[in-house]
């Protein structure tokens, strides 16, 4: 580091330009009179005495009389400690700026906009690790493998996981064996898609697909907003695409986390006169307390039922209000789906435990 660079650093550390220049000059001279110091640098003669006294008060030099005012640099231990302390602060500040740019703190607000996809991916992984009921996700093969360990653990905890693998025309999907270890059911969309992970009907992690012009992400902690993303998942990432894996079998019990999918299967059975035993887990819409009810499904209702049913029922007919009636020892409960308000129970899981045909 040359004299000019050292002078600049000392100015950053709190010295005035004259003080920094006089100190660097004195370091080169060793011991020198005030006059000699002034002649060796750009500090004006009338100012040199004040500059030297200020440097002495700061602990950088010491002065004494020897025919004239003479100065020499003090042992630099104190100066070095101060500079190293400032260096650590600058380094910590640099690291803090980098961390905040890479991953802004997730605040209590309902929606956070972040700049980097890695922030969205890491947050999705954290939420998958704490998921309790259900996960819906649309990812490409690389993103799937990033999240696969967390998905496997969630599946082991009994979380229902619907996975859509989205690929370009020349891309391969992951091995089916890997998919089986990470989800309840998987489908393959043969078109690239945004990154989307929905957790327990509450959290959304979204980022545009990799061909997007700008890189950003959206983190949503809100049931209403997440419900909108849920319909994007159902219509664009799920409904029409080929099933590549499912753990479902024709035998009961059959578990559903979406009342709409349950009603699609249940309504034809009711029309045939079957007795359908089921367990419903969810929340009391008045108290928000968790409830588990076991009984018989005796009726289903949905806004589009008057349109004339086709098998399977088109999704558009199930887009409005939808409910099922559960008879529990003679007492009937109206069970709604995601966001239920009018019904008594918002179902998070419907398990059909037995079907008795007449």
C-alpha cells in the first residue's frame, strides 16, 4: 500500500486529511521537527503545530521540545487495534448487506417479494419440513431433487403430497422410484411451469419459470391468497395431466385432502345406493378447534349440480360452494372444503373407510 492509499484509509478511520498526511509522513521520518514534517508533506506551516497536537491527543504520536517542537510516532499497538476493530465492523457490515440482499428476513406481513430464487427454494424446504396436512407442488426435475429429502420426511409423517413434475420437450422426469419416496401422487406436465409450493392451505412459495426475464419470488402467508394459487395448481398443473404414480388402490380406506376430489368419487356411489363410512378430520368453523368425526356420508351438494352431471364431474361444476353431509349417530354435520365458512366443519382430510353396496 503506497502513501496515498494509506492516507485515504486513515481518513476513513477518522483522521482529517492533514492529520492523516502528517502521520504517514512522520512514520517515514521516524523522529522529526515540526518544520521538517511540514516541509515533507502538504500541511501548511501555520497548521502543522495544531495538527501534531491533535494527533498526540488521539494517541498516534508524542511530541517533545528539542530546540524546536519535535514529534515521533507512538508504538502503533493502539492504532492497529483501532484499525482492526474498524476492519471487523466493515467486514461484518459487508456480510450483513450480502445476507440481507440474498435472503430478506421473512416478516409478519402476508406477502413478501424477494429477489432471488434460492430464497424461495430454501423457504419452501423449511415449510415442507414443518408441514402437517398437505403439500401441493409444481417443480422441474432439478427442483424436485433439491426438495426430495424434505418431501420424503413429510411423507413419512403422513402428509399428503401432490407432486407435478414440469418438463420441457427434451427433458426427462425423475426416476419413478425417487418419485414414489417423495409423494402421495404425481403427475407429469410436459410444459415448463413456474415454481409453486403450497403448504397446509396457508403458505405459498412462487417464482417464475427459469426462462422468465426477471428473477424474483413471492412468499405468501395467507389462506385467501393461497387458495387462488391452489386453483392455479388444480387447473394448470394437475387436472389434465398424466398420472405417473399414485399410492391409491381400489380398496378402501381411501384418503382425500380435497373435498372436491372426494365428492367426484362419492357421488356416483351414493347414486347407486351405497353406504359410505368415513372419518373427517378438520376444524370447527366457529371455534377453529380441531375435530375428528366418524360416521356415514349421506349426501353431497355443490353449486354446479343442476348443470347435469357427467362422469367424472367437470371441475367447473365443482368450483362453487360444495359440501357433504356426515351422519354421526343420528346427528348430522355439514362438511365444507378449503375456506369453509357456512358449513360446520372445514375438512382437511376425508378418509373413506368402507363402502357397502346394496
